[in-house]
C-alpha cells in the first residue's frame, strides 16, 4: 500500500458520513458501470432499492441466483481436475463440469438455496422429518407446465435431470460460501412416482455420511454409484420411502 493511499484512507476516516457519501459518488463516477447498469440504464443503488421493495418470492429468486454466482466464483475454481463447460438451453441443472483428462466424463450440478420460512431457516420437523437439528431444501422448478407428449407436470425434478445437488447454507450459517453436496440419486423420491424427486429434502447443519462440504468428495461418491438415501424412510428400495404428505402434490391415478 502506497503512502498516498494510506493518507487518503486516513482522511476518509476523518470525514463525516455525509462527506463520505459525496466521495463515494465521485469515485463511482470515475469507475466503469456494471454491465447490468449499462443494460438497464439505471444505477446499482436503484436496482438494490427495487429488490428491497419487491415481494418475498422475488427476493427468494434473487437469493437463489446469488447462491449460483457464489458457487461459480468460489467453488468451481477450487476443483483441480475438473473444468466448467458452457451449455445452452433450458436444462434441469445449473452447471456442467467435465474431467480434464476424460473430456467425455461430465457431471451436472444443480444449485439450490436452503429453504427459509418467515425469514428463518425452515426446520425439517416442519415437513414431518424428525430431528430439530435438520433443515430442508426445496426442489422444484420455479415455473410449472405440462408436457403435452407425456401429460406430466414439468415443475418436478426427475432423478435423471442432474447428478449432484449443491445446497447453499447461508440461511443457517450466515456464510454465502457454505455449501453441502450430495449425489442426486441419494435424494428422497416422491411417494407416488419414484422417478421424481420429492419437493422437500432434509439437510443437516453440517457434513455427515450423506452430505459433504467438499465438492471433490461428492464427485467421488457419485462415481461409486452407490444406492443410498439421505434419510431413512420406510418402503424405499434403498432405505425406505416416507409416507406421502400434502406437500408432494396430488396423487396420480
């Protein structure tokens, strides 16, 4: 740090809040605009104010996008032997990675934010999962629809949609860099259709035998193709299936 910069920081520290605001506006005028500011023709402060005034559903969507951005910035660069692959189209996953030594070996990753309820982390006990130390993540697409060829709803995720689930644990940890990972085939199925992933999945507060905080370890789990379930539920071929609840949607005939 240069002496002039040190002196400048000292002078700013001696300023009032009103003076710092004036300095901030001056500095912003000397910096290039963010691409979104240029695209929308409005400053970052206005964009943030608009988000602040928006509905809870809109804020939830923005927080979900932040979780994806943090994953891309903080988690993916830490993978030593994998690289991100660009893709187009509306897919059931958020990121596609491939092994550098085997370009044909790819893994699809879905990123979700830990579910909140009334501005607090939702407890698994609220979704009939015992254990006060468990939370939940909600797994269904934002928009619904109907596949005219199969006559099936398009909002549910299928087990074939992605390979690894990454859950951002910010609501309970206060840390946007906190993630838990598990193979998709370990998730709980819907009671009425085992090909579909249940909407609410229990998530522990920290890593255990079914969830890891290291993506590389989860990639190893996925490669083993073990048949497990993240939570014991009676009746499933792996470790049981839980009883059907109203949150799973209507029963199919």
